[in-house]
């Protein structure tokens, strides 16, 4: 476990901190200011609880049952009951990193002091994270409004010592046993605390933050593979000239063009042709790579702005305001996050689509400008990369289905009290699948493009130094070069891991300098 420590204060958190806690096991501590703010807001809730007037979430039921005033002796039971009843998820378990992000982001909002939760509850949340205990959370159960209710309820259930959780050794056990084994006392929930642990966009936000981190790597990787494909197809790098992109100043477009140009620096392949009739223009999938990749980059930047706002937010209902009021609100609605999750699925699908078109071009003897059919060693006896492209095409087809927005749907719940919902959790779940698929698609293009570049080199044309570095690193990672047909799945798996772990970018940057 990484011993890096993330301190949670009153003013939100950062994307880097989310990734550090969720993926790398960073420790979590509450700041002194957060503990003080928690204590101060709890005094307000306690004072309201002692009054005869009903206050939503403090002395009333929830949702469609909010009209019932709950007597003092039943309020602790009410808080326990809301957690137990809302922990109603079904289906496969979601990934450990998603659950850790979910818990950490809920702690972020609790630490803001706007929820009225006691300091000891927040400390228990931090203790569970630091112990490596991961509640069992299921795929289905969130409509994205009021936040990610069922997933958060399964996490709250663990804080109570109930339900099941996974220990740091990967074994699923009763949560009470795991807490006891790590010296953690289960929490006894009081007024408002059960509700405060459930009411947020934390699951969809955590998945958005991690998707952004993954997509940053993939967009840089896709700039590299596009450059390799351009080189292997003997295309022209003149379309990457800065002055061309300056007259259409979308920021991402210029960045992608610059990345490609740096990868191609020193290439002996670009601009060569197999006959005396040079092409005037390359195909769109080659020539327009900066425009497509760049538009995706700009979308990532917009999504990062939305994520940053949500990371700075305190999402709960009701909330404790600085003047002592406790007010109901609709800030738990997931629409802002859901929209950008769907937007990212759209641009990821389009990036996958243009990658596949370049791969197909590399394999087609009628369009590859002299490369052997399917990049095969002995075409006819060997099939080469024919079915690798089939696999890539199947992935692209699924990406298109995953690009259908979840946020355009809504289904009423809670006896029509919650009559418009965001479906943000669903948008996040399908985006995770899309990101996984995009990684595989980029890996197939990389595998095809490096083979094609090596075949060109065998003809006496010298690839760019960055291309040579990418080829050498991929081969060292276990994805073999040109030759007779062999069991291809292991090579593709090696290329997938190579891209997924950021090793493609790391391989070329010593030559190109840092790529954006």
C-alpha cells in the first residue's frame, strides 16, 4: 500500500487525490479544520432535533415518506433502517477502485461540515479506507438521483458492521468481523447521519475522475498510433504543420498535431510512394486524425471542468448552512456529471472508429501502398492480422452501442417523489466498459502499425527514431514482429497491457520530449 497521505479538508478534493486513494491505496486523514467544522455543524443538527418542529432527515421520514414526524426514541432506528433498506443492490460486484472512490468522495462531502455528521463517523470512514476494507457494492441499484443511493448504502452498512466487505487480502467476509479484526468500532447512527451517508453523486463522480485519467493516456497513445499508421502508409506529415492548425484554433487539435509531428520527426518514410504518381491527399482517417483526436481532447477538458466543480461541492440533502439553517435542496441530482459521462462515451467511440479505419487501411493491399495483404508473411498460406481487425471491429461496434446516452432516459421512483432521475451511475458504468474497449482498439492499431513500419524498414526505408523506440519497446513487452502466422491472442494481450499501463507514451517520450 502506498503510504502517501491525502488530507481531507472542508473545501473538497482533487482528481489526483481521488486516484491516489482509489487506485494506489493512499492513506486518508481528516484535517483539524474539518473535525472542527463537523463538530460545529453537529451542534446545529442536535439543536434542531430537540425542537418539536419537523425537519427533513432529522425528525421525519424520507422521500415519499417525508410527511411523517418521527419521535425521538425511533430516530436511531430510522437511520439504521434507511441504510439497511437502501442497501438493495443486485448483480455483479463493482470494482474495488470504484468503491474506494465512492467512500472517499462521500467522506469529502461529510468533511465539508454541511452534512451535520459527527466527527467520529467521518473518522470511521477514514479508518475503513485505511484498513483496506472494501464494502461489497453491486452493479445495479442507482438511478443517479438522489445520488447513488444503493451503492452508498452498501458502504454505510459496512460502517455499521453489517453486510459483507472484502478485506485487504481479497477475501469477502462479514463486515463486522473485518472491522473487529482491524480494531474499528461500528458506528451507531444518530439523527440525519444515515441519510447523509447515502445522498450523493460520489459513485458516478469517482468513475468520471478515473475515466479522465485513463482517457488522457489513451488520447496521447492514439496520437502516437496515428503517427505510426501515417508513416507506415507513406503519408505526408505536411498536414500537421502548426500554421494549418493555427487558422482553426481548437486547442486539442493543435496539441494532437504537434504530438504526431514530434513522433514523425526524422522519418524516412513520410512522403514516399511506390510509383511515380504521388498522392495529393491522404484519406480522412489519416489526414484528419488531429481534428478527431483534438475534438476528443477538448471534450476531456470540458469534462474535467465539470468534475472539478463537483469535487469542490458538498452534495447532500438537507444541508447545514453557515448561518445555522438546515435546508432541503436538489444538489444531489446527477445531471451535470451524467451528461459529461455520456459525452465522453461518444468521443471515445469516435476515436475507436477512426483507429479501426486506419488499421483496415494498413491491411488492405489496394489501399496500403505496397504493404502485403493483411501484413501477412506469405499471404494465402498466412492470414496475418485479418482476424485481429475483426476483433477490433467488434469492439468498435460495441463502442457505438455504448455511446447511446444513459442521461437521455429517466424513470420515476419513490411513489413519484423522485420523478426525474439522471441515470448517471449507468452512464459511468458503460463509460468504464467503453474505456476498456478503446484501450484494446488502440492496441490493435499499434500492433498493426508497428508491424507495417517494420516491413517498410525491411525495404530500406528508415522509420522515425520515435517510431523505432515504440517498436522496440512493444517487442520487448512480448508482442512479436512480422513473421509466419502464430497464436495471436497473446501478442494482442501484450499490446493491450502496453497501452493500458502508459508504456507506449513512456517509450517515445525520451525521443520526442514530453507529449501532451
